[in-house]
C-alpha cells in the first residue's frame, strides 16, 4: 500500500494497484493500517505495576529494573528460567535478532505464534519433501485447473488471495472443491462442496485416494520418478473404502467420488489449507496427508500445482524461517553442535563462549544447548509444573511477551495462575495487551511501548516465500522505540551487546537494519536466504510495477528476469544475481530421465542460470542445484 504523510502525520492510504500480489486489494487488516499506527489506545510510555496501580517510568528505569531482575533469576536458577516469547509481527531482521538474543542469553526457551498455527504444517510438509512452506505462489494459482480447499476459507480470511483464485476460476476454468464442516463463502464460489465432520481430514483424504487408486487416476510416471513409499500409502488407503470413510467423516460415496474425479480430471491442481487443517491433535498427520494427495496426483513441482499454505500474520513465514522457535536456529539448522558452530562462525563469536552461556547440566543425556526449549503452547507448564519433572534447572520465573498476546491461546484459568506465579512479566507491544490485565497481580509487570511496523523498516517474507522491503511511514510516536533498539538496550544491560552486535552498526542505540539482513544472508545456506541483499530487495520494491502478474518475473527494467521478492531458495551470494525462479524448487518440468547413471551428470540451464546435478538409478532420481559463476564450470 501507499501511505501519504504530511508534516509527519499519516493522513491517507491507497492500495497499491501496481503491486504484483495485491493488485489494489486490501483485507480488513490492510484497510485499517493507518488506524493501527495512529490508534488512540497506543501505549505512550514505559509503565510499571506497583500495588495494583500503573505508574509511568523512564526507559532507563525500566531497562535497569528488568535487567537486574533477569540477572538475579539467572544467578539463582539459570538462563532457562527466563522465557523469550517472540512475534510474527517483527520484520525478518528483528525476528533474527530476537532469536540471536535468546541464544546468547543462553536458552532455547524462545518461540512465537507459528507454534500454534502452522507448526503442524512445518512438520508434515518437512516430512514429505523437506521444508514446510508454500510451494508455488498466489499468482501461480492463475494456472490451476482445480483447487481443493480443506480447512481454508479465503473468501473471508484471505480476500487478497481470493482474487487470484477467482482469476483461475473465471479465466482458466478452474474447478473448486471445498471441504469444510460449514458451507462457507468460499464454498459459495465452489463447484463441489463436501461437508465433513471436524477432525476427520485424514479419513477424507484417504477416501479421495481410495477412488484415485481404484480408478487408476494417479500419476504413475511422476510416482515412479519422484516418490518413495507410495506402496505403503496404497496399503493404508485400502483400509478406507467408501463405507468406512462415510462412517468416520460423514461424507458419502457419491460426494467422495465426485471430488476425486474433479481433482483427477483437472490437473495441474493445488491444495490449500489453513487453520482448519492444522489446529488438531492430528495436525501433523493432516498436513502430511494433503501432501501425499498432491504427490499421488503428480501436482508438485508444476506451475498451477503445489501445496499452497496460506499464512495469517504478515511475517509469520519470515519469523519461522529466521528461527524464532524452540527447536531450531535460523534457517531450520536444528540445535546440534554443528548447527551452533555454524552460527557461531557467522556471528564471529566463540562457540565455547556460547556453550558456557547455557546451563551446563545434562538432562536425559542431552545438554540444554542441544535440547528443544519449551514451546509457547507449554510455557504455562514451564511455570506451574513440578520442577523435578522439567528438563531444565528450575521453573520459568520471568516472561517477555514481545509482540504476542497470549490470550489467543487456550487454558485461560491455568494461564492466569501461571502469570500470577511469575516473578516478572515484561510486555513489549504498541498496545497494552490483554496479558497485562488478565492476571490478578499487584506488581512485577512492565509495559514497554514498541513501535508499530509502520514506524520502522526492514524485510518481511510473504506466504509464497518472497521477501519484501517495507519503508518507514512515520517516526516513532510518543515514547515508543523500535523492537531492535529495545533489544539493544536489554542486551546491553544483560552484558552481551558486544557479541550480539559485533558486526552490526549501532547509532544512537538503534542497530542498522541492513547490517542485520546481510548477517543472516551469510548464514542461511540451508534454504537459500543468502542471495537477497537489502539492495536487491529494495530494487524489487521500487520496481514492483515491472513484474508480470502471473509469472512474477520482471519484464524489462533494472531487475528484468528476476522473480518478485527473490523467494527462497535464492542461492549464492547477492553478487551472483540468482533470479530465484519459483521453478527452482524442482528441476524444469520438461526434463525427463533418459539414462541410468552411477555418476552425477551436470547440466547448465540458461533460464535458471543454474547447474543441475543428476544421479539416476533404476529406482529413483536424485538431483540438486548448484550455482556456478559460469556455465563452463558445469
């Protein structure tokens, strides 16, 4: 969107009609951006709860008191007694810095909203083909011939994405199948609606596959070349004939057959899921089943196909990629010694020093530095549970609620008890959240006013993995500070700011965002966050009108040939100018295996400017992309 500012006041906003994703569309959140920035209920200055009354305090007092209490708790019960709850509203740079800050404090007790919403997606998709993210793009859905919505209602929840879906329907004849307990507004636009009982997603998917296998509708060549273990799936699906599927899910044979027939006869097609698929005790299994369906139909690695996983917050994808999670470091590296040594090298900090920041004890043979922290869904247990049952030295005694209002979670009565038991609560937010008042505390609660996303700048990652640069709209209002500045002040008080900002320039207590981007560029080799320099992302923002509305490739202009937002994987260094084509998730679709070889065969693809290395056996094909400066080296 475009913001109009006069004399430092945000007076007007317009949707960006030339933007390759939005095309002039807004959701309710987008339409309310200005009010969020200039909202009447903004937290104006630091506050402290004393004898049940809120008192205004200075930033210096707040940082000193919070820091002193954290250091006291650390001395008594170790670093795991302080929990860092992060945010999907942070920019990529702030999210990365937040995870790094918790790491150098010496804990993996750090998490954010994705644990509640799409952690089951990350697990299910990662178990299927590597990483849990949207495989295609909103715009590529223009090429879909069919779409299955399961646990997703974009007409109401993702209206900007819905415009791309309607383009597919109206211009490409896309058939829409909606599986939902309710007849939603999305179902009103569909060609076939299936009402299933809540929680029976797997029975529904296995029911679709029963008909697909029974009628030989599966993509046999794709399965032969690309898929392992489909025979095991067949054996499982055989246990789910139409009668059993109807008994469990409530969906009859005819409805199941029609849905399977539509998806099979109209390919390529994609599957879209959201909270309705993930928010279950079987969420991991659900998301894996959706992926298996796409593999059986041969819809992966194709334009118009894919697993299109719509996100909710504006940077929940980026915050997840940058490691604001209790089980991994940035880039999904995990918590092994090798992962820590990699990031220690990126940070230019001694690995042994980092290890010494953690509790030195072992729990069940594993050191805390290598053990998963407590996820956000269980922080309550970290406070209330008998510490003898915890795999850490002591209970959680202090919580940072940093851009996350925990009232969105379940277990309200227990949460209230946990909040009352804490030694200290620190709420960092532009607005005083419900967490500030849902407890019966009389003291030990601090409110720190952070800026909104419109009073700072940096990159965010869209659902389709594209990075976008956002400009600062207005200067910080009242006495608020941007999150990365607050992180600097907190780390300075806690005694490790020199290590945290070793190669990040700090001016007037504010770290330079571009330096943070370049730092995670140097470390995120697993998923290809290495080629998107600040300069390249800014160039895309400034030239977004040059990108094709369907292919997302720039046509002319200074970034011609590049894919909008350089979606990961964007390999190599920024100087290598990898164009980050969506197709680089899999080899080009027109390539076929014509020989069996025991040694890698390298082929240079001019379109992707990439070297593909193949090894083909009689049972499977393996491949990897390796970028070279010149095709002569390939």
